[in-house]
């Protein structure tokens, strides 16, 4: 085997509460790596990573207040890939689930696999998992749809108001610059979104602004309000909008007939 192909990459998630929601497998990968690239969100996380491996590289160094996140993600990807090409066993540890809203993880794996290196991802606990638990929602009961908020606003997306609707990164809605400094300019986008949602939901329909707890001693943010009041909400970069189902599911009688069933059969 060519010496340069000895490097490998394993990408893991640390969960929303770093350490407490990190799987045993992910922790072992962090401990056994030659180098660990990690999204260190606070001093508690930094201390935890340092206790597992003495060679930690903080990926948050690539962020900048007036810098496009696309540039940041490219720099993160390059750093990870270059370490693998140096023949190292590399672990990249991302906040939450490493494949959810994490461009660098997917790009690094795609590039390395194309060049003949070993690269894989392990799952982690995401904000979505926390949301289901904290709000007591069952996606299997009435259905579940999720979109990135700005994409939902920019494109003609079709959705079913009788399903649970989740809009991620609502605190960045309407921003096309992908700059961190724009996280406080969501007000116009939120107003436009509310106007569009009012075409499908009544003004008094309850919506929820949700933020998962990142430290175990704190509670999740669960702010319930009428849809008409949504433009008044104060949001952050990690805010998520949850719109519960209208609950007006209608039977498809024609399909039931093809299955030799009646509405009464299904209701039993």
C-alpha cells in the first residue's frame, strides 16, 4: 500500500451536551486518534476533550464575524483532509450529529474516499433527537417534515400542514451571506415567513421556538406563542421553529377501497 494512504478518518458526534451525550464508541475514537479536530463550544467542552487526547485542534478558530461560513467550512475540510494525507489516524468530532448541518464532515469523507483513503462517519445525538424528547412529539403519529428555514423561504417548497413542520436555523432566516454577523438580522425574514404561514394556519395556531439545552443543569428553551406573534420572538443562531400539526388528517377512501378496507376498518 502506498504510504500516503495509511491515514484514515473517523467522524463522530459529541451530542448536544458534550461528554454526557457522547457515545462510548465516539469517546474511544477520540482517545485513540493521533489528532482530533473538534468543535469546542465552551471551556467545559475544551476540558473534556483535553482529558481524552493531548492533540486537539479547535475547529472554531476558522470562524470569523464577517466571514462567509462557506470559506470556514472549506478551511475545516482542508485541515482534516491534510492531516489524513500525512498518514495520521484522524478523528473529527462535531457538535450534535456530525452529519446534520455539517458540510465539512461530508466533504472530507467524499474527498478522502475518492482518493482511496479510509473514511467513515458514526452517528451522534442531534438537536432533532433532543427536540422530540423535550417537546414530547412523535413523528410517527401524524408525520414530520423538516427544512432549513432560509431554504424554505427562498424556494417554493411543498409541505403538509397536517404534519409536524420544523424549520431549522430560524435565527438566520432570510440571510444569503452566510456570515455570523448576520445572525441578528432575521426580523424581516421572520415577518415574511409569518405572512406566508398564515395562508395555511390560523393566526392563533400555537408555534414553538425551541433551543436544546447544551449543559445538563440548564433547561431547553421552549417558548410557545400564537403564530401571529412570531415576528416578535427573540431568536439566536441555534433557534428552531416547531409548528405542530393542524391534526385534520383525511382518509383516502379510494386507496382504502383498493386495499379492500373501509374507514371504519382503519378506525378500529
